[in-house]
C-alpha cells in the first residue's frame, strides 16, 4: 500500500462525507432511455451540475475548509483559480464566516467573476499566466497570512471529490465502468479511490480533451508530463496533474480516453436536447468519449457496449450568452 | 355543477393518471434556495421539461390515444400543430402501433420537425395560417379516415394534463398558489380542475404573455375573445382558448397575470443559471410573473410574497442554436 492510501483511506472519505453532508447537495442520479439507445449502454449520470455553486468543487472545498479550526481560519483562505474552485472556496469560506482571497486571471469570464462575488470572495486580478497567478497568490498570502487551499493537490480536496462517486455507488449497484473527466485530477483521483474502496469491481475510465492530454501522456508514458499550451473548450481541464493526484491515477485508473472538440460540443447538445439539463464543456467530455465515431489516434480500444456506466457530470457553469458552438 | 364537471370529474382524472402511468414520467419536483431568496417565496417546480417528448403534452396525448380501441385506431390519428402536441401525439400513436398524421406550418422550426420525425409522425406541410392548417387537416382526414385529436379542446386531453398538478399536490402539501402558463388552456384548465378536486384551498393563478393575452381579455371581459395576431417568444402560447377550456378557466382560475417579453427571457436565464435546467419560453412565463418589476398596466395586484407556490414548468424544447436572446 502506497503512502497516499494512508492519507486517504476509506475512513477519511467517509469522514469527508460526514463533514460536508449539511452543506452540499446529495445530487440526483439521472437516466435517459434516449441516450441509452443512442450509446448502446446503460448510463447513470451523477449530476454535479446541480451541486452548490454549480460543480463538484463544492465537495472538496467544503471538506477542506470545515477541517480547519477557527484559529486556522482567522486570516482567511486563498487560492488562484479562474473557475469553479474559486466560487466553491468562496462559498465554503462564507459558511465558516471567514474571508476567501481569490486570484483570478484578468481574462476570466464575467459569469465566473460574478459567481465569486456572489459568495463575497475578495478578487485580485492578475495576468493570465501560471507564473503571474502563482506570484500574485504568494504576494496576497504574505500580506494576509491566509491559508492556501490548492484546487486539487490536497488530500482533503481529493477525499471531498471522492464523495460524488461514493454516493453514486450507494445508489446504483453493479456498475461495470465509472467515468470522470480529468484536468488536475482531483475529481478523477477521488473517483478512483472511491471505486477502490466501495466498488472494486468497477473499472475507472477517464476522459480528456485531445488538446489538453497531459494526463493521458503521463499515464501511458509512465512519468509526470505537465500540460503545455493546452487548447480546449473544456476550460475546467486545462491544468496539469499534481504530485498527489498523478500516482493515485496511475495506480487506480484503468484507461484514459481522449476526445475531439467536436465530440464535446455534440455531447453537450445531446444532453441539452435529450435530458434538458445544462452541463459545461468539461462535464461533457466522458459522454463525448462514448459518442465519437473517429477517436483520436493513439486511443486504446474502449469497450463500453451493453455496459452499466456511471458518469460524473462535473459541473453546469455555462454562460448562456457565450455558448461554445 | 356545470356540464363539463360531469365529463371531467375526480374519477376521470384519476383514470387518466392510471392510463398514462406506464408511458410517461412521474416528473421531479425541484426547489432552489437561490430562487426562493430572489423571489421571496417558496417555489416548487413541477418539471414537465423532463417529460417524455419534452413537455406536459405527452400526458394528454397518451391519455387520449390509450382511451381509443384498436378499431378506433386502425386508420391512425391526426392533428395540426407546430409544436409539442405534434411530437407527443406521434409518440403516443407509435406506442399504440398506429400512424400519426401531423399537419405542420412550413415555417416550423427544424427541432420541432425532427421531434415529430423521431416518433415516425407523418408530416404534411402547409402555409402558416390557421385557415390553411385547418383546411389541410380536413383534407388529410378525409383521405385517411384518421381520428382527429385536438391539442386542448378535448376532455381526455384536459384530464391528462390535470395529472401534472395532481402529482404535484400528492408530493407537496399546503400550496398557497399553483401557477401555469395559458395558451389554448389545456394545461391551465386541467390544473384548475386538479386543484378543485385535490387541493381546493390552493389559488390558481395563470400567467400569459402580454403580446398574446386573449385568455386574460376573455377572463376579465366575461366573454370568449379569440387570439388575433399574437406576438411572443412563448411559441406554445399563441393559440386561443377553446369552448371547453374557457368555461373551466372562468370558473376555477382566480387570476390571470400578463408578463413582458423581457421578463420571460430573464426568467429563462435565471432558471438556466440557478437550476441548471433547460426550459422553453412558454415554461418561463409563470416565473416571469414573479420576477417582473414593472408589470403591464391592467394587471391586478398579485400577492405572492412568503407564499408556497407550485409552478408547472410546461416544457423544455428549446433549440440550442436558436435561443430567444
């Protein structure tokens, strides 16, 4: 058993589930006969688009912030994020009556900025480069003494994200496959650990945009390869794996499938038309993997016909005035 | 007790509920703390956007088609409709292994045409005038001997639509108000009768676009006034009340509120952003009535603050490539 399993064992995930219970939604699991017949499999969608602040990120953020003492929280929490972690952390901080200092790139979308403001997050804008994000965050932290909460490379975050799959396994038995998108790997590593502990017969398959396939390259190349110039409409999946998420994924994920951008859009529209729910591009990536006729070269064959497949729909924060099609 | 109550009594609605049970979804009732705090009331959304074929219309269509004998159905069923009734009737006919002849105006949206084709409805296009729709339908019926199924002016249709409110009352007790949009009045008259029989203390409030307010004029003018040149993005609410729906509405609806187009769009976007679900413009009209700051002149005061309000979200058939904003 490797080191991280000592940090994130079954009990730690169950504890996360208890920690967050009162502050997040136990989200619905939806089915669609229509999509089942299009895909040729039985799909069970865990709807984290209905989650507080619109994404699974609320699970990890709440778990982490509620693991901290009143003393720890005195100076507030801080992170850099252009997306759902920023809003989720702001909300979690608000629930504990403390401040959230959020460093956001100055090209962040209005809808993401508004979400952070909605939860009283204190925004500092920076240039949209990783270096400037990190430098600005370091300055904010040295000025405020706030505690940094990393969006994914943190055992408490990973355990929080694991609770989505845990709930799915409690509700739907005998899943052959569980799928999640992969960006920094917080959701995927949490999903993989939940599967390891609560449904070990289920195969974990990750889906990643072809234009941001650092996880795929790292996984099959057997060494950590950071993301360089990722390009995809799935804006939640631009980041690189972390030192904590990579080894969990390496050990407990069976397969990573990459998808074309067109398939992501097709999946989003299909979920819209057939299920009448809003998902953001990142959330559409697993379904895209089941939909695409011509998979990117290098993909291993993905056998999913007639299987029972759980899919984590990661979030639903999509700007109605700026659709990716 | 007036004549129609002999036709549509409590037992007739319960029978409709039994008739359709296996062929429709018992749709979810959703809440949103976020919307409750924006509106200042407790809202309970009956999600007919998740209904089979994407709208409440499946209830009435299935009830009517399943009321017919194999002999009755030999020559098929027929209707003219540019919208959700067309798809719902096609689906119901398919379930009974018979044909659905659908007369559609030649300016119908691709998404509505595709929905009918998806259920093997046999489409005849006509010019987009009521006269041409009726003439073409008469020709089709004289050629095929198919049975006409009117979209709303039919006791079986009304009883079918009544089951949405009936289910809502079963699930949510002590509603102060129930709201539905009004076009031809099938949903509204069904909702009003379900309220009369199953939750008589609840006040029925209809919402109608200001640009298509024939129901409002008929209701307050005490005589049937047909719709003339209606203009609204709520394309399901363009039709006039019927001889059957008007008297039910007259007797059992407490109030009709009209809404501006901007409020309809605002309500759609709010439901998208806060609830992450897709609703079509017609479905947004009741929430629009709760949202609008400056109601159209002539509206009676509508007291909804701090009330428990059920809202029928009538449908979710919205073309992702043709949004009304």
